[in-house]
């Protein structure tokens, strides 16, 4: 019974004026419904705007209706490119009978988790407390005061696969609300108290001793113990491409000079870029691999994955100079520039996993339809001889290569992956590796041209400040390491887009831009991630305006989100009346936590500006969560990257001169040639005064003058500077 699950599993947007659905008939006489979500900007909410469910957006209008009509709230949280969200909509939320049951007994609310991560975090915590796991679509039923008493994820319409059906759940929840109200309220209080207790455990994990390098070693050993030595990665199936974990391993190698850390990182990067999880035709990574081998992906593409993985490949290329990493990195960034970029520069959020098989039937969709191939298609496009080579290299089979597909989704279909190397192909086909590479690149271009004629997956075209911050950082770093101006230009355009459209005159950031409208109060991730991007953009362009904005946002973040009682940053600002608890996020998930990147930001800004208040705030933040991090350090890879920087040795590098001059550029190229993860780089013009922005931000650079009128580099370790140099040859040993 659902009741047993309920009670025993604890372990300024225009609104519609009417509470009734607007119903019209289309040309074939079917009922077309329109609910209040039609007035929203979220692509996810708009996908549900024509459901017969009487959806409300999250807000007081829905809360008041629930109170007045004494109904519980049926909360559904998801995002626009979520495959199982689409399934639940098609099966249940588009069904008039199911909608009738929801509308009669509940007040239904839809939330886009990417627009409101603060709401999502609360009810995801509830799901995990009540069921032991989580995911999307997230389903929760709430009391009038927004406390959850039932939670879950995807539910089929009828009982199926051992899962209770939504129809039965709705009936039993309605009965429980009406007949066992005290038990329901007791459960809601109990779940909410459990969330509060968990939050308290974070805020009371303070340690006056802080963290040492031992915790980095402990995290490293945890990755060693979980490493898949055959296929790379740190789990069995499914496998998620956690770029920040790979970056942590590369930085651990740099610190420890441990070849195993590098080998684990490289094996993982190699396996991912050669697998089906990487789009061999169009570039970019899919969300995750459903199998251990990185072969069969869940096909959606998320901006944050591209950003974090791009940074991992930047790091790996800078360390190894392996051209394969450069090729993959360029594939990621070029995919973003081609498909996820607003005409004015902001980066879009995602592309869906599902797409239509035929443009004439746009509503008949299938996951991965855009990406898979039948063998005859490749033969037709490439011709017999080139197809034979291509199929050998990319694993194409006449009967299809998706034998591990458990649901039979892709009969006779092929997912492209690197089955054989260019060296293998060279031996088999008696051609040079250079010729093999040329033929394969030409073939991929032909396939891309044909594929672009297919119905492309749905694009979630909202621009999020936090995810853009991650991409700005990776674009800027790639532009520097690869000496590719177009990537730096793309980072600048995105940053300028955010500053123009999502930064208020008060200094506050907003979270989301879409369809000409900016909105939603910025959360701590927006500040921490955007600051992260601006720091890297400054170091790639030496435009001081970006550093000025960085400091402005950092001061605003501390004022708005810092917990003065226990330390750490809250996810949401104070005064959010629609949240039952104000949470802190510290552990990394698919993306780093806001506190992790805020810590890294504070450490780097303290080195750039020599401001002790930033250094002290970073230390306080570190001590605030030291207990939790010490207990399970491998869950905090991004925080440990910041800790490694804090504990040093770190390098503060000042380059004096004009960026347009050749001698300056040679020195700058030398600075960025080796992998130096614990460094900051500042530019000092030849002539400065006390009022210059550079001196105001970093006063210590005033005394670092050019030698003999030449571009000059000062290399310092923890503020102790070595003798200045004016040539790349003299600079090189100072960077080791």
C-alpha cells in the first residue's frame, strides 16, 4: 500500500487569472488544454503548458489555493532535457483521466530544477531521506506549509516493474490526507526535521584545526580503490563523466609526482573520448554512459558537462601535450560554439536526448534517434571503400552494434565509437596513419552534413549565470593553452552577456535569461561560478574590468550568503519565504558545489589582491566543513583542488609590459606552457600610478618595474618573489 510508503519509508511572471483550464478543439476535434504555465519562460514549464493537469508555477497563488480548498500540493520537479520527465508527461500528465484525479484532489505545481535549484535541493533531500535514492522527475506531495509527506521519482500510470502506479498513489494519498491527517502531518514534520538535522550536521562539523594535505591523500586513495582499471572511471554502470574528479587527479599527480594518479586520469579521458559517450561526429559529451565501457550513452548534452570536461582535457593537454586531448577539447568547445551559443554570446543550457524520427511526425520521438546510424546509411554516404575503413575504425556492424541495449531501442543501429586506432587501421589497410586520419576526418564531415538534415534534438535555450561561469572559465583557459583567440573571444562575449543581462545596477546577479527576459534571484552558485569564470577570463585577457567585477561580486556574495554564526555559504539568500529551510551545499555532484568553488575563488583572489580578509574568509570556510570533508574527502574533489592551492606552494606571477608586444607574448606563452595548477597571473602596465585600477586591486605590483624597458616577469611563491627575468629561457626554471 502507498500508505505504508508514506509512513514507514522515512530511514514577477504574469499568471493566468482563471483557476480553470482553457480548453479548445484542434482541427481533428481533440481537446487542447492550456494552463498557467503558458506564461512562464522556462522551457520545461512550457513543455507542460498544454497538459490537462491544471499546473501552477511555484508561488503564492498555488499555495493560497491549497489552503483555501484544503488540498495537498502535488509537486513535480524536472528539467527540459530529462528523458523520464518526458515519459511521465506522455503517460500520465497528458492523460485527461489522470489529470482529473490530480486536479480534483491536489493543487499541482511544476518546478524547473535548473531555474530553482534551491527548491529542488530541499525536496531532493526529502526523497533521499524517504527512499534512499533520488533523481528526476522528482515527485513530492506537500502540506499547506510546503512540508513533504510523500516523495519519489518516476511513477508509471499503473503498477508496473514492481513500482506502484501513479493512479493508485493518488488515490491512497488523497485518502490519507482526508482520513489520516494527523499521521500525514506527523510524517511531514518528521521528514522536515530530518532535513534540518542533516543541515545542522553540516554547520556543526567545524574544526579549529582545519584540513591538511593528509585529507588530499585520503581522497586520492579512495579514488585508487574505486578505479576501474579496465575501462577507466570510478564506478561500474552507469558511469558519469565527472570532469572535476579527473582534474583533481591531475593536480594530485602534479603535487605528489605520482604516476598512478596521472595514469588513472589519462585512462579515463582516453576511454571517454573514444567511447560512444563522446559524439564522434559533432563533438561534445553525452550526459552519462549506461554501461561500464563508456559505450551506450544517455544522449542528452548538458552545458556544465562540456565545461567541466573541457577543463579536464585542458589540464591533460597542458600536462602531456597529447594531440588526442587537444582534438577532443576542440570538439567539445566547437560543439558549444556551434550549437549552444546565443547570438549575443551567452551559452544555452542543454540539448535533449530525444528527437523525432521524421519531421512530418515531430511528436513521435525516440532517445538517440539523431545520433545512431544503420550500416547501409554509411555505405551510401561514403562509398564501399571508405565505408569499410570507417566502419572498422568506428565499430559499425551490419546488424548494429548495440547488443548491450536492454530495451531493444536500437535494432540494427550503430553508435559510433573508436573500435580501432589509426595505427591498427594503417596496418590493416596498408595506408599511412596521416592518410587514415585525413580519410576519417573527411568521412566524419560528410556524416555530419547528412546528420544535420535530421530533426535535431530539442534545445533548452535558457542562459544560466552559474553554468555560463563554468563555460567561461574553460573557454578562457583553453584559449590561453591552445593560443586560440576565438575561444577567448567566446568567453568574453558570454561574460559581457551576463554582465549586460543578468547583473543588476545594485551589484546583484540574476539566475536566468530567456526570450529577452531576465529573472530569478541569483543563488550562491551564480556568484561562485561566475566569479570563477571572471578570474580565468582576466588571466586570459588582462582586462582589469573583469577583475573589478570579480571583487564586486565576491563582496556581494559574502554579504548576501555567508552564515555569520556557523560559517559557510547558504545556497539561497535570506528572506526567501517560499523555502522551508535555508540549505548549504558542500559535496560535489554532477557539478561542484557552490561552497567548493567559493572556497577556490577566495583562495585565488587572496593571492591576486593580497587581501587578508579574503584569505581569512577562505580559512574560515575551510574550517566550517572540515569535519564532513575529513570523513569522506573523495566527495569533495573541487574543494580539495582549492585546498591544495591554499596549502601551496602556489605561484603568484606578475608580467610587466604591453600585451601587444612580441616579447610580452613570448613570456606569457612560456608561463602557460607547463601545467601549473596552483598559480595566478597578473599584468602590470609599464607605467602606473596610485589611482590606476591595477594598483588599486593589487597594490603590491606597483613596485615591480620593468627591467631595461623590456617585458619582465616576477615569479613569487606565497608572496616571496625571485629575481625578475626578461627572457623565456630564464623564466623556464623559475616555473618548475
